[in-house]
C-alpha cells in the first residue's frame, strides 16, 4: 500500500459490529475510511451507535467482530494508552484537586517526559487555548467554556495523531458553543490532527466537518460532505435529520431516472429529482427545504404549484417562518428573510406555494404527519 493510500485510509473501520449482550447489535457492519488530517463527524440520535464507535477506536470498548486500523495496522490488541489518541468529553474530566497546569502536565508525566519539557509544553498549551494566566487556578474557578478549552488543550498536549471528541460542547450555552466550534476548527487547521467528533447537533456537524457520517439504529445511512448531505440526502431519514425539511406523501406516476412525477393526495401532480425514489406506482415522499418553498406571487412562480391554508407565522429575528396546512392535514413551512418583502397573510387564507423541480427530492418512503421540526 502506498503512502498516499495509507493517508486516505488513515483510520479504517472494516465491517465492525458491536454487541453488549451477544444477541442484539448496537453497531451493525460499520465501515468507514478517514483521511489523515480530516475532520469527520459521527452524527445521529441518542442510542444510534456513534459513541460506541468512538469508544472502540479509543480502545475503551472491545470490537465484537470486524477490524479497526490506524495507519495500516490493526489496533485490536493495542492498549488505549499506546494508540496515540487524545480524548475530549462533554463533562471535561478534569482532576478537581489539580491546578490547570497540573491537569495539562498529567498525560506528559504519565509518558515520563523530562520536567523541563513538561513545563514548556504546558506553557505552550495554555497559550494555544489563550489561557496563559490560568495555570495556577483550579477547575472549580473556571467557567464552562474555560474548562472545555483546558480539556481540549490536555487532549492535544502530547501531540496525538488522532483526537476523539464525544459531545464536547453539549454542556455549554449557545454563544459559548458557537465560540468553541470556532476554537476547535482553528486548532484543527493549525495543528492538522485527525479529528473524529460525535454529536447529535446537526448544525454543529454542518458547521465543523469535512464529512459527516449519519447514524441511525447502528447503521450509517450516508457519509458525505455537509453540502452533499444537505442538498442530496440518500434517503428520507437523512433528509429529515439534516436541517429542516417539508415532507409530502405522494405516489410515483412516472420516472425517467432523473425526474420523477408524483401525484399528491388531492390530485396535484408535481415533479422532483429522483434521489432514492421507489418504482412507479409505489408511495414516496417529496422533500422540499423551507428556504426552497415560496409563496407564489406574480413575480415568483415555479413549475410546481400547490394550494395550502395559512395557519400562523413565527418570528425568528433574521427570518420569518410561515406555517401552512394541506388538505390532507400535512403541515408545510416556508422560511422567508425578515425584510420589507415579507408578506402579511390572514390566518385561514388559501395560499399558493411553489418550488422549482430541481429543489424537490423524490425519496424512499412516506413520512408521517407534521414532519416539520420546530426551531
């Protein structure tokens, strides 16, 4: 295998399965190649298997079957502390009785580095996360954001080739979380380590990742770049889990391999891109993002038009969300910029909604009622 191949397959999960009771699988035949220096996020609902994959890579959980490799070599028989992996947890895992400098020094002392080198590395790590003056403080004297920066610095101080992060920002408020997203990305770009990040927060995943692996029930539904996941989801689960989506139940009337024609409950016929569309005659789901669905006006009407009843609107600051109900009870949402063109609609008013064919996706199975997720 060439150096180029090893770099492209720096971390490999090959047909990995995990069972805790030898009966049911928590992780089902998971395969993924991660490039050296890549930032990959494992995204999915609670209990979907993403943290278990992280723990198996770290060596804290055994693999039931399959293989995990780092740099071309299996790590099944390699102890966790010999895998050169840094870990960052949601609840920091700092030693409360140690100062910040002592917390940072701990993994270096375990590796028996000389005292002078430990001192310099601690100083450099504090500077890296902009906490130069905090070495003498204890964790209890720091804010949540400062603690997480210390935890991040501690995971990086021994220069690991891989850093694993398990919901590291889950305990922080919105503003701190957004700031720490920037900090983590800055350090990743600056230091070039391979990052594998676990979260159930789709916005966090879209913001930070080179690629995202979307989990559901122990199976990766799709692994792709943020834009590919958002624009061309592989199935209805990914379409619903990544960002907000309107789902409309229908039936496939025709399909040329690129564009599917779909009949809706009231008899309307619309067209959409065939992403993972069932055969002709089968039920399907039409997915349209709220920002791609428009209130039809004289100046804006696309090739797909349906009628719906206006319910209410939700003011979100920079945008306004308009909620509509179709004749079969399905709810739709239109997201509009909060500017002078944002329309005023009377509750109950019949309204025509429109979208372009290339902005609708024909997907694999019908969604239930009320698929729109609240902000």
